[in-house]
């Protein structure tokens, strides 16, 4: 049985230990930034290889490397995005949310004896099941797209990025999304799987993203970090806009292309009275 680790709690524990054994703030930041890169490893092979290179890069910090290897590579390794073959949450926020509901709405934060708690827990579970069965509450089955994401996707679709399309017989069509500074793409099958050092690993694996989608664009997949977190990203939506599978909302377009959207709902009407000079 696969047991995933909560990314938030893993990062919190590593940060706490790191601050106690490494005093240089710049080194701390570099180590945590590199752990962020390991976190979005796409599969176990990539995770194992990147960890070896990471530990070699920071081998001079022996105490931290021993802690990291024992605690987060051997004992609890499943904190990276590709640990599960199926889409899975990165954190246990949903579980924590149910825990808060149990405390606030059910037990009133009273610590109950086990022989009292278990029967009540079964009753609460029946109540929640009835709410979902009757559709008073519903499960979310697709990623939500808010206005800032629509805006970013629309701006990305309007940009002049050079994109190349490759066809893979196993997966169908997929599109390369190039990051800033890249001008050519390497087919997925030709991307190296062995690296000289950790910096070489970062350079190769974070130079471009692959985005898969068709007319059912909402089911599209991208291997960028944003998609790993939200199951949706500006690349999937941007490609859908470019390919005319969907049109961005008017509100997403109502902003000059070089500006960032301000927080809050955009104003739909102008002021009733305006002074004219």
C-alpha cells in the first residue's frame, strides 16, 4: 500500500532541521530551492537520480545530508509529485479540513473517550454520506479556473513564444512549451535520463514543458510545476485558446497585455459622473 507524504509538513520539518545545522542563510535558500526541484520529479527513477546528485552536491554538510537521506529518502520517500501513478494531492489539507469540521461542528473540541468517539464517528460519516448521495454536497471532479488563471493563459496564448509540435505513437499529439531563452525543442524520447551533476539535472529537466491536449481540453495534461499543484495551468488553457477549443472570458481580455491583473473583481461599469476638461 502506497502511503504519500504531505509536502507541506515535509518542507516544514526539513526547514526546521536545516536552520539548526546550517547557519548560512544563502546556503539554506539554495538547499530548499533544490529540494523544491526534487519535489516535482515526474517518476521514481527521476527522483532517485536527482536525490543522489543532490546529496553529492551538498556532501560537505554531512549532518544535514545524513538526516535528509535517513528521514526523507529511506524512511519517508513519497513526498514528490510523481510518487503516485494516479493524480493525488500534494498535501493533506483535505484531511486537515475534515479534522477541523469534526472538532468545530461535531465534538465541540471536547476530547471524547474512544468508546464514545467511535460510535459518534460512524454517525457523522453516515450523515456526510447522505449529504453527498442526495447531492446536497458534491465532489469536485474537475479543476476550477479562476480569473487570474484565465488572464495569464490569455496573455500566454497571445505571446510570441516559439512552439514545436511532435507526434508520439504511444500518446498521440503533444506540444512543447519552451521557457524563456530556449529556441529549439528535443523530442521527449531524446531527453537525457542521466546527468553530470544536480545543476545539469535542473537545466535539462526545467528547460521545457510538455503539454498534452485535444478537443476535450479540460482533460489536458502538462508536466509543469503549476499543473502538478492545481491540475490545470496556463499552458493547457493557452493552447486551448490558440487552437480555438475555447474562448477566454471577456474579463480576462480587459487588461493591457503588458500589465498584471490587480486583486479583486474587475469593474464592469464606469463611474456615472466623469469630469471632462
